[in-house]
C-alpha cells in the first residue's frame, strides 16, 4: 500500500473491473465478504452473468431478483430486459407481463439501434438500488476494462444524444450518484503482468477523461511471495553449486535438484512480476492507492478462499 | 482380410498443429481473456513462415507494446505491413516466406465499409457525419466483433495470403464474434426496422404500431427517434450489400479452409470458458482444430517422491544444511523456504494437471506450453513458444 487507504466500505456503489483473467470476480467477492463482515448489508451484482460470483460463495447462480446467498449478502445477475420491465413498471406505470411479445422484440431492436440503451439500463438499475437505499453497499462485478467505460459513460452519452424525453430526465440523477466520490468508486483489478498492467494504466486515464466516476484504488492480485532477501539469495546460490547439491541429496536420501530448480522458477516469476508492479506504480497518479493481494496456493476456489481474500483486502485497507 | 502394410511414406503424419495449419487458409485464435491469445497467434504465424514459407498474415487486435515495438509494428493500423526478414535472422531463424501484420482499427474499418457499400458520395458523407453512426462505430464495443470478421473476409477474398492467423477481440461473451455477422444481417432485415422508419416518412401510424410508438416516444423523445430513423433511412440504401456480406462472412467461418484454435491456461475460470467454447464450436459445426494451453507448470512439481523429500526438508532443514554454507542459520531458513515453495507450487501444478485430464471435448491436437521465465516480447520469444506447439 503506497498511500492512505480509501475507505471502500464507506462508499455506496463500487464498480470492480479489470482485464479478463485477473481475478476481477474474486476481488468483487472479497470486497462483498469484507463489507458483510463489517455488518453491512451488501448487494453483489454480476453484470456479465456467468455465475462465477455466486460460485465464490458456494451458492447457486442468481437471477435479476436479488437473493440472500450468505449472511448479509444479496446477489443478483443483471438482465437488461428485466431491468427495462422494472423501469417501465416503476417509473412509467406501464405493466409488462410475460417475456414474449412485441415489447421484447421492440426492446431488442431499440437496444441494438440506439447505442447506450443496454448500458443505461444496467447502470440505471444499480443507481436505482443506491438511491432507494435498500442496501448499505452495492458491489458490481463489472464487465472487463473496455466495456465498463461504455457503461459508465452511457448516462452522459445519452444526455448528449437525447435532447428531450423521459430518458433524458432519468440520466440526471444517475449522473449525480455516479459523479459523487463519496458515494461511487471504481476499483481496477490487475495482476503484475505486462498486458494487464498496461491496460490498467490506460483504463485509469480513460476513466478520468471519459467518465465522471472516480477511481478509488488499484488492486494488484496474484502477487507472489518474496522467497528470499539478498542474504538468503546468496546462500541459495551456494546450495545450488553442484557439489553442495550432491551432498544435500545424499543426506536427504534423494535428489533435491528439482526442488532447488522449482525455487529458482518461483524467484524468477516473482522478479519478472515485480518489474511490472514497479512500472504500474510509477505510471499511476501518486494519490491513487495500490492494494496488493496474494497469489493463493489452494486447491480450488470457494467460500474458503473468498474469506482469505477478504481478510487480505481488509489488512490492506487497514481494517 | 490380410493386414495391409502401407509404405512408410503413405502413413499419416502424426497429427500436429504444424500439419493442420499447412492445410488451412484461416486460423482463428479464440478463448478467454488474459491467456496469451495475441502472443500465441503471433507465434503460430511466425512459425508458419519459418517452417512452411508462403505469405502469412497475422491480424491482431492489441499486441503488447514491447512485442509490437520489437516486430516493428509501432503505430500500424488497418494497413497490412511486412515484418522485416532481419527480425527473423536476428532471432537466429530463416524465414522461408513473408510475415505480414495488421492491427484492427474498428473505427477505420467501419468507415471503409460504409465507403464500400454507400450508393453515392452524399449518402456516405451523411452517414459518416451522423452522431448515431459515430457512437455505434466508435464507442460501443459490440461493433468490434462484427468488424473483425468483416476485415478477415475482406483480406481473405483478396487472395494475397496463404495463411491468415486471426487474434479475436476480447468479447463480452466468447462467442459474440461468431454471431456478429448473423446478428448484423438479422438487424438489417428486421421488420421493426421498417416499422421504425415508416412513420417519419409518411406520418401514417396504423393501429398495430401505434402503441409501440407512443411508448418509444415517451421513453426516448421524438427528436431522438427522428435521428434514429434518419440514420436507418440512410442505411437502407446499403441494406442488401450488408446482408449479403454478412452471409458471406458466416459462410467463410464454417468453410473447410478455416480452423479455430482455442487458447487457454489451466486456471479454473479459463478452463471452464475454453470447454464451453469447444462445445459451442462443435455444436455449430465449426472446425475446432486444436487447444493450446499456455503457462503450464513443469511436471517435476507433481513428482510424488520429490514432494515427500520436500516434506522432509521442511522438518530437517537445520541438520541437512549443516556445514554446507558459510551461514548455517540462514541456510536452514533458505532450505525450509525452498521446500515450502516447492510444495505450494505442487498444489497448483496438481490441480492444473487434473483440470487438463478432465478437459471435455478436446480435439486430438492438445498442446501445452511451459511457463516461461520471462515475458515474450520479441521474435526469439515468439519462436520459442512456437516450437513448443508446432510438432
């Protein structure tokens, strides 16, 4: 951690994003778990519904209607058509029954034709939950880097395109919630690898330039443990000298060559990644906190690892 | 029936990626994000040039900056450029053919497509200036999917290359780009499209469509609807060209000359996505040529004998290290750490090996690429990866 930790738990709406494969969902789950452990009522929303988020709590996949999947944790999957139906019912008093019908077709069409409609229905639903205050915190397992910009920029884009009409009236209050750094924040997840790091740097700039949402933190996931300090490394090199290695193998009753080789691989991996981490930190605004989460050497992912990650995140946040 | 012994030269070659690609014109690398898809596509294309020769194009989306720089691709766009032979020779390889590269510029590709289909200069100008068009082509990512396949079609039909290796854009859903051409065709032939355009031409609203318009008007506002309709009236002039083209693109993807390479790692989520992807390709009767698994940990980490030894090392580090170095205390600690690290990575390696064994729907070409010590950022690195997957 480089600067004062943001109080992510004080926010109302947190978007968690990052390049595919960096553990975005894992971090969203950890933040959700951490907030719940602090007594908050949390809504975790999966936008690219694949069921991964609920799986991290060992619960069955969720749908548009939030369900309590763990104490204090409600979970839902975004469905833009259901969101439109809810919107029409609540805001415009147009009840829509059933899925099939002209409306579904019309919706599909308008959503494809008018850019931003799907995006605004997603962001709109999330902002709506914040405004209604049913939950203390809404955590969004948001789409990968490039897509999230489109979503977060949608209210502004719609504002630019649509001059009048109800949608126009609806975007103002969304923008208000999204632009308020005391309510809304974005967490970019990355790993200490080349592509994720450069994408994170790009994302940081684009979030600033193209949206009104404030970036709260960068989370670096899968940070490998530092095996040795300098002195340890010198000794390690002494142990790797062929004759010494042979003596060691003899004493141990079997070849230790691959054990030492495995450690060398671990050290190299850690070192390559450390370079990317430095590059990331140098490229980020100095006041943007960088939180580090460990690489987990576990069998599988589930409730146990979600708790471990929540604990690690809590430590980084100073809780 | 007597067993027929064929002469050695008639025996089928062992099925390998190299053999597969020698018989194809298009290889589409797809799979989850963050698994080295772009690098793998470039490596495969480079190998094809070294091994088989001919003209090979890699159509890429977003290569890592250092790799792009090393190949001399800085600042390239839609225009294909040739990678200099020196890039190969300085990596110790001899190119038997030519390697070309192009990067997908979504906005430019859309503009080119409009220019191609527009009936006249005036329509073209109007569409390019339309704010709705600019939004679709620039800001919204789904347009990526279609345009990538469209560019592939365009380049392939020019017939300049023996092999085109395509790196697919990161999509919301791994399959979006496969559906994109069909979606585009459906979209332009939609009845709703006609509904939407009609009233602003004739202002005649019939009883069937009236409820739709009144809702649409209330939600979107009349002005916006008018904007949409103007846009589609312009687009209508290009309707047939678009639909025809989208159909042709779909046909090309399912053509025998096209194969798909699913790229993944052995981490849990990518494996699940890769399995899903393989199943979908098979169901759509598209050719799943190979699965390429990147960043696979070395086998020795799973050796049970060594694991036992490592266990012992953690318990007896002090006595084992005694007298071997100039600092027995640190040596004991180092040995303990080393053994612990081996066991930790062993857990991951065993989990991943099991994932690989259980992988469903795998084609007969399934290749693994070891975890490389360093990042791949030049031709030497690409070929090191390429050699691993080729034979």
